[in-house]
C-alpha cells in the first residue's frame, strides 16, 4: 500500500526549481553569445553542442531544456 506520509518524510528538502523567465532568457542569451564567440574565434568546425556545453560547464539536458529541441 502506498504511504504518502513516508514519501513526504523521506523525499528530502529539495524542491524542483521553478523557471524565472528573465533568468531563462538571460541564460539563453549567454549560450548564443558564447556560440558566436566560438564561431568567430575558432571557426565553424569547432561549433558543436558538445563543445559548447563543455565550455559553458552544464549538462546536455540543461542545454536542450533551454532551447526545447531534441537531439
């Protein structure tokens, strides 16, 4: 039987983060700016999602959630 009281006590104090639209837009702008920087400084051959997310130090899932595309 499912015990909701157990779940509430053992799920921890963390909650899913909610999106702040301004923070979301600013983060997207940071990615676009970094992409352009790579493009102009290192050329088209270096511009890829894996290279970009390593430089920005985030996960691939976070990247895709910002731009709502599936890879």
